[in-house]
């Protein structure tokens, strides 16, 4: 069987657009994008979280902290600012899907991104609406609609001076279910620090973060074949008891890899809904 060219899944600079990084979407990433295109956004992801604070905050102050934490999260996980593009090959043929990231040119550039990807919904709390209500309201349109559109958003619903809800909305091409949980966990760590000591934490972040030189791109999330498990030796404690068994490296070529891939694809197809046509 012909081997896969994995280099096409590596991040690289786009030769036509300065500061633009691209990599081909592969595996489940490409599948999710095709489903989004053909099923009207069926594969968009949402994660809603309700939280409370130990100190009362105005909606305006809380939203400022949310936006600051979102900005810090982009430095840590720049893929939240990634977009999607397509190379079309004619009618009846699936497009080549690309994940795209444009380097932040300046602090102002990041501020614009923050404004475009965060929103507060102050009336929802007064109307006793839930995050699921918000999910329904904002989820009527698939994301992204067009190539290079924003595709990861964060929405705030203040319910009281000490209670609020956050709804993350993102394209499934760049994140999976575990991924959205991870980025929300990282986000809340930043948010808690901004709420607890806003001036000190802002100063520490300003010292560590420097937009405009493309440094954040070193943290762009890789394709799964670039983070396969390496061989792990057996680990024993001081008494000779086995703490963890030896584990083989995860292959990405060869018979074992293709057998695993075949099993995954069979399970994927087997789990899809079946439409029955009556004759």
C-alpha cells in the first residue's frame, strides 16, 4: 500500500500571504469539515459552563476579564484564532481542506480579533434564559460560512454579580470534544487569575507576551501523526513492583497502522445513521 505523505500535514508558511501559516487538514479534521459543508453546520461544537465568583463583579468588569483571559489563551493556544480554507477540484470532487493561521501583527490586531470573537448577552440572565437557549440562538448558522471567517467564539451571560455562564462555540475541524474541554480549562485558569488580581496578572502577561513577531506560532496545534506515543519502558517502584507496563511506540506506517486505521474507519461508518428508502 502506498505510504501517506505526512509532510503535507505540517505547518508551513504560505508563500503567497506574508505571516500566514497553513497545513492540510487530515483524517477526522477533513471529515468534520465535509460534514459541516454538507450538513449545514451539523458538526459545530459547543461547551457551556456555569460558574460563580467569591466576589461580586459588574457585568462590564467581568466581560473585561473574560476578554483579557481570551487574549492570553490565544498566546497559549493560537489555534483558537485559526480559520479554514478550501482548494476546490471541480464538481463532484471533495476539496482539499486547509487549517490556516495568520500571525498577529500587533496588539491592535489581537484586540480586533478579541472584539470579533467575544460577545456579552446581558438580557439572557434577566429573561432566565439558559446557555442552551443561547446555543440554539447563535447556532442557526454554520461556522465558518466562508473561507477565512472566524470560527471559534466565546459568549458571556451574566446572571448576577456572582454567577455567570460561558458558552464556547467552535468549528469541529480544529477541535474535538476533548479539545474544547482542554482549552476551556486553560481559559478558566487565566480568568481566575485576572479576577483575583487583575493588575498583577495583566502585568505578568504583558511581560511574557509579545505580539507582532510570530512567536505564538510555535504553539500551533500539530496534526495527530506528529504526537504519537513514543516507546515507553517498564517503570518499577523502589520495591520492584511494576508501576506501569512497557508500551510500544504508536506506528503511523506498516501493517499494524493500516489494521488500526481500517478498524477505526469501520467503526466510524458503522456508527453513522442509515437512511431507509421505501420502494
